[in-house]
C-alpha cells in the first residue's frame, strides 16, 4: 500500500512538473513576443505604429498555418460579416457605377428609399452636399456615404430623366435585408429553379419560402444552383441539407487535433425529401456548397452536375478581438458522410500553387474535359445507398460533368464587359424607354418571348467601344453577338422586373442549367445515374 502511494505521489509530482514546464514554456513565448514589441516601440531608430506592428505580427503567424486562417481589421470585418448577417443599415437601393455616376438599378421594396419616392433609373449626383458624380469615386467610398446607423438621415440630390432640375430627398436610414437567393422560378410546369449565392443567416428562411412558393405553382422536382457560391455558415449548410434528407442521416462531421469529432444529423423537418433533385456546381462552389452537395451525393439523394468544386474542407472559427477586428482560425476539417475530406492539398501556409489552383486547372484542361482529372485509389469511396464510386481529396466531383462553355468567348467581348459597356448600354436604353417598356411588358414571360434588342443599341455599343479605343474585330464580334444580345436583354429585364428575371433569361446559355433541365425530366436517365457507378470518375 505504501509502495503504491509512493508511486502515485511520484507520478503526480512528475506530471505537475511537466505541466508547469509546458506553462512556463508558453509563458516564455508570450513574454518573448511582448519583449520584441516593447523593444521595437522604444528603441527602434524611427517612429513606429504599434497597432500596425501587432496586426502584421498576427498576419505573419496566420500565414504560416494554412490558406484559410486569416486576420481582418475592424473595417474589413464589418464588410465581411454584413452579407452573411443578412442585413445592414442603409437607404435600401441596388446601384451600379456608370461613367462615374451612381445609377439606381433597383429600389428595395419597403425600404427607406422607396418610402420617399426614389426610383430605378435615378442618378445620385450629391450626398450630404458633396458631389459624387463625375469625380471618379470608388464603389466602397459611395457605400460609405450612403450607409450609416439606423435612424440617421442622409440628404441626396438626384437627376431623373425628363426632370429639368435635380430632385432633393432626405432619407432616414433603416435596416436593409441582404438576400441570399438570387432567383426562384418555375423552369417548366413541374421543375423549380432556385439560385443561392451564399449561405447566410437568412438563407434557410428564404429557401423555405421560395420552396413553398414554387410548390404552390406545381413544383415536384428541383434544380438548386450553387454555381459560384463560395459558402458561408456551416450550420446553414446543415439546415439546407436537412431539407432534402430523411431523419437520422449523417450530413457532415468535423474533427481536428484539438476538437473532438462533432456530427450533424438530419431531422424529421425536411420539406423536400422526395422528388428529383439536381444540384449545379462549378470550380467556384466552395465550403458550405461542398458540404451540401457532398451530403446529397453520398446519400444518393440527388445528382450533382457541373465541374469539380473548389476544394475547401477547413472549418474556421471566428475569434473577435477587442477593437472589432477578427481572427478566423482553422480549427478542424470537415468530412462528408462517407468520410471524404474535400480539402484540396496545400503546403503549410499560403503558397503560390494553392492561390493559383483554378488557373492551373484551366491550363491542364480540367474545365474542358473530365478525362484530365485523375484520382488515386486511396481517395475512392462508396456512396451509402447505391455504392457508387465517389472521390475525396479535393472538391466534389460531379456525377455529370459539363465543360466550361467557350462558344461565344472572344477578347472583344471580354473588353466590352471589363469596361462596363454592355451594362451601360442596357441602362441607357432602359433609361430612355422605361415608360414604354413598362406599358408593353407587364410580365417577364411576355418580355422574354417578344422583346428583341434593337439594332440601334448594338450600334451604340460599337460607338462606346470605339470611344474607349477597343479595336473592333469583326469575327470576334460576330462570334460573341448572340451572347451580347442576351446579356443586354437580361440586364434590361433585371432592372425592369427583378433579379430573378435576369437568370430566367440568361440561363438560356447556361449549359450546366440546360443539361440539368434535360436530365431531371428524363426519368430513365436520372435513375440510371443514381443506380450505376459514377462514370466520370472511373
């Protein structure tokens, strides 16, 4: 007994000494940083900015960890969190900068601007007696002037077509919703289409409302568009996956060296657990988009169409700092229900190769052909219902591959877009013909069927391009002409009706969308894909 007690006391003594040593080591490292900062601030030859030194030190440490651990200053933190929070304080408009002028595209229904009579097509010339038109002001600078605390006032002067003088408005700022659903419409009599741009705090509510509206219109099958969706909140991805899966199914689990395995299971609350489901993804679909599409694929609940997703499988925990800045620290990896880690390979830190991965994919032909993608057998997994082959190790590989469409691409078209000319010519035409178009087209379906972009608009576009010294190339112009016309038509529809109308029209040239529409209406082909091994991966 005495011998056992001696051994226990000795063990506890050694343990305590080891723990004290660890604490002492950590304390010494912290003191080392403090001493270095003190020395620089008090002894360095030139004046220093202590706040900047601290920020640089934090950034430097995070850069050595992984590509997604980041630091943001107070202003950057606010800009980053507002879209995900689902609202911000402002005046309630969507705008574009056209020829150094703020052009109001849309007035948010029920918002402060609508209440005082601001209209789509108005050009904001002054904000609080400061001229903002024609002074080459950046979009962030304009937003800074228009946004402000709820209840505060902003005075603006507006140029409205047909009005000889500037119009004065005093707008009381309010809480403005930020919507994460860009479009929701019936693609045909039984197929609903929903485009989600981010996984924000309001996304689950928005999605359910859109789903209910489409169901009332006769929807029995759904196309969910996650193309270009870079992610958002993990819990929102889980909630949306729950809408499609029956109770008790694993949606995702996270695990890290200092974080135990945590699992998320589906509940009984799914509102679309039956009916064909197709999810659209591409190389810019990341994080939460991959959690959702990975869970759907692993449970053979629906078909994933498009191109291999981005490959972000690291979970960040936000750590707010006292001054409003934030560290987003990677604390775990997430895994799909089959155990796939979707994180693409990276060297420690933020390497050049990782940063240019998408360009590398393009150069290697991956965006054009699935045959250029090769996965080792060690990354092979089997889906949970049909035992289809899927792969981990870098994004979600779709069940049906659709190459990037370059049919209408040209350097001339890219120059028109990058200079904002396609957008501007659409806005100019709408500005001149808004009243006429409103009378002629009461519904977007009628507009889509009957409206043709006038040749005069194309001539105006050519003149604008010449003025910008964009060299005209006949062959390139002819090649891109169908796309240019459709883009102008869709942009006019967006401002004449709503954002949904833009996608309702532009999706005519979205090859991934068109393939999804064909597949979801082909019962035999749809079932065949879910019943057989994934051919694109074999």
